C-alpha cells in the first residue's frame, strides 16, 4: 500500500517540492549549530540594526545579533513545537474519537458533547486564559496548542470507527476472542490512520502558525531563545527602520507552513483509495 | 419553525454548562490556586487585592460551593474588578466590544462578497487557469502568518508610501473634523485591519464554496436543468448556486470564534482599543478577572453566532425544519 501511495504522491510536483523543503528544513534544524554562521545569542553592540550585507545576509537585530543565525536556530523551536503539539493533539483526539465511535450510545453522546463545548470556546481566548494562569514558556505553548487542537481529529477518528467497527474483520477478531482494547488498538486504529496522517500534516502547519503568533505577542517562546515569532516582535518595534527584521523570519514561517500544507494536500489525494482506480 | 428554534435553544444549555465548567477549571489550573499566582506574579496584588480575589472566587469554601458561586456570577455576568485599574470587568469589556464587532462584521462582509464568487467561479471553471490561480491564492492564504502580513502592509502603506495610518482607530484631531472627514478618517484607519482579518477567511471560504459548488453541479437536478435546455448561466445561478450556498451559511457561523480570536493579533498590532487588545494586555499583566470575563463573553458570542447561522440555515433549507 505504501508503494501505491508513494507512486500517487510522486505525481504531484507541488507536494514533492513541499516534501523536499520539509526535509531540508529538518536537516537545517538538526544541524543548526554547524550551519548557523554566528551564535543565536551572540550580541554585538557595535553592529546593531545593520541592513543585510555579505557578513550578515539577513542583517542584524537591535542587539547586533545575526538574524540569519537566529532564523536557523528558530527553525528548531518552530519544528519541535509543531511536532510535539500535534503529537499531543493526535493522541487525545484518537483516543477520544476511538472510544466514542467504538462504544457509541451514552459514551459517544457525552464525549461528542465535550467536543462541541471545546469547539464553542474561541481557541485563541482559551489559550490566552491558560497562558495567563501558567506563565508563558515554550513548554506551555506546546501543551496548550495540543490541548486545544484535538477536536477535529476526534471527529475524524470517530467517523472512521463508526464504519470500521461494523466490518467483518472486527467480527473475526471478536470471534477469536480479542478484547475491546485489542480490537480498538490493533485492529481498527491501524485502519483508521490515513485521515489522521493528513490531519496531522495540516495540523503541524497550523501549530507552527499559532506558535509564531503567540511568540510574536510575547506569550509563547520567551527571549533570548530565538523563535520565528519573537524575532518578528522586534521586527514590529523597528518596523520604521529595519525591514529585514520582519521580512526574513516571516518568510521562513510562510515557506515552512506552505510546505506542510502542500504535503498534506498530496497525502490526502494519494491516501484516498477511492481515487486509486486501476492501480494495484 | 418556532419548534426548531426552541429545540436549538435547548441544545445550547449543555454547551453553556460546559463552558462554565471549563472556565472554572482554568481558574484552578494554577499551582496553588489563583490567589498564589497573583501574589507571585502581579505587583498589583497587594494583601487587600488578595483578599478581594479570595472573596471573588470564594476560594476559602469547598469546591462544589465555589463552582455554585461561579455559576451564579456567570449568570449575572459578574466577573469582579480588574487588577490593573480596579474598573468593573463587565464595563471594560462593554466599552471595547463595539469596535471589535465593527471590524469583524466588516471583514465578514468582505469575506462573503469576495470568497463566494471566487469559489463558485473556480468550481464552474474547474481546472481552468482561473481555478489554478485561485487554488494557489488559497494555499498562500492558509500559509501566510497574518501578523507578518500585517507588518509588511504596515511597512509598505504606512512607512514607505506614507498612505495610511499604522495605529489607532482615529486621528488625534478628529474633534475638529466635519462628518464626512470623520468617516474618511475612520475608513483610512480601518482599511488595513479589516482587509487583513478578512484575508485568511477569504482563502478558507472560497475553498468551501468551491467544493460545495462542485458537489452540487454533479447532482441529477442540474443534469435535468441542462437537459430541458436551460442556458448555462441560468443553470448555475438559479439552480446550482442556491443549493451550494446553503451549507456555507453554517460554516460562516463556525468562523466567528476564529474571527474574534484573530482580533487579538490585529488589535495588538494596530493598537485598536477592542476586546482582542484587552485580552492580550490582560494576559500580559495577568489580569485574571478580565481574562476570565473575556473568555466567557467570547464563548457566548460564539454560541450566538452559531445559533444565528443554524436558524438561517433552517430558514433557507426547508428540509431541516420539516425533519425536526
């Protein structure tokens, strides 16, 4: 099956480009200390707010730090926040959706009402309230994004479960004496994962955007740790004199998020068996 | 129809109940309870303020009593007084709601008049150059950090070209202006925030309208309309469009929380004294009662938005009413 998916994925040049960019970004993030020309926090008071030149291709910020190096180090933060936050969201969403879809009845009704409640509270303000209580930091922002972003996954997984649990292979598993948790985790979940993968890919894009917005507002990753969002905070403060502080980190966010969205789109098309016609 | 509305209202009760529960949980999320947090974090939390807070949340009482008290205050929309300036939270929020609503309604309007034609046209001309360009725009729209775009626009139109003001909702000398000048002044201040908060929505909604329209044009009744020899424009406008637009009404209702949330970003960037900026400033200063008040009121606004969307859906789609 993976081969069919890959063959279909390969046909979409935009998604392949997205995948290549994601791989490059992951490499950059992994080897940030080797790639970045300067330290992310190396201050140079004699060279503040200097426009891009050959020594500092993205210019320097208000403390004379090299913006390129900070963007490179920032990629670590953005990618790890994206992955961990979505990991949390996927886990919660899958468990809640699986339980609701598998057991149905009152359990389903209660859990889905809970999903409705979560969806009716504006996520942004919910996150603000939680951050106000817990003090902003990189860990808090990851957890808060994860805890407020699982509802769509829960709905997806529930819908998959509603159809899958009626299928013969579930009956067969029950006939040989498998218990509920074995049926849920070993038999149904692996068959329900395709839409979850797609949702996760789009979710990472969304989480990176959210993290950057909160860090930009001073409520996410705290300086001096570099994140794309908090570099843009000083970009805003120096908008009248230093355009490079705003342009480059924002561009990094745009490219990253766009790549994940393109890959998500490609995955959605290639994972949908209804579109597989005459391929075996 | 009135039965439907009644049922719909009844279904809001568990939601409101859940909102009270979640907001109550958040108050108690802090290690050591909210009073401790205030004592540590906020310089404003003097011994007296701490006493007030204890009384406000009834923290010296057992948990179920605390929750009952919270419910009572919730019903009366009484969230106590702000730590920052001692004003009543409800008053602070009421002062700031109009400008936020104005911007959100304007951008919702903009989203509707731009996104729906865009989506419908690209569905009708599926796989055309126009469709491909729209899809490209949609992807860029989904992927662009709105606050970054706001910075770039500020730089271009505010700083470089000097065409538009970059903060506030009115000029300092607004008092001496004629009515017409005031309207123009307001428009110049609002154009960037409104455009930017509509931007993401336009991308999303044109996508929804496109897929909704694609769904409809495959239906049998469209084939029938074509078969009986109607002009293509008539098929699209009178037969397809009406059915394609119905589900979009509901999705518009679902967009309300996103729009209100987005106002946090735009209002803090453009220094607009709305509820979003208040939410941001209260989080920064850990103004606990204010942020809880905003959370609850924005959730209620969202419920009202959904209610209006559902009722208008039932209004345009008889199947919903009859089924109930």
